[in-house]
């Protein structure tokens, strides 16, 4: 089962599924950052498969750790630059 994590096409398909789920959710918190990091990781693995970059990922758990770190970075960047400002007046604001 874990050998799927070493295939670049798996990560690209996962990224596509997560980005489509983001269209239904629209919160920019979970699905979009994980989808973007899946695309990024899929691109890295595709470059590694084609011997453009040296072999960095040789075990599945390294890939999962990098995926989580990149997802967190994308989540923080999206949160910082695409934060929605509330235009409604709050009744409790004094």
C-alpha cells in the first residue's frame, strides 16, 4: 500500500481531487493547501523519476513529512494573503 506514495501520478491525482473539493468548501484552510502541496510534491517526484534532480525521497515516510510541512506553509501563506475582512458591523463592538 505504501508504494503508492512513491508514485508522482498518485500525488498529482490527489492534488486534483483536493482542489476540486476546495471548490465545494471554499474556506482556503484545509483542501487547497493540501492540494497545492500534493501538486508540488508530485512535480518533485516527477523530476526525480526523470533524473532531473537527484533522488531525495527514497522512503514513503519522508514524502509524508515533506507533504505535511509544505501543506502547513501553503496554509499559512494563504491565511496571510487571502484573509477575508468582515464588512458587517458587529453589534458587540464597542
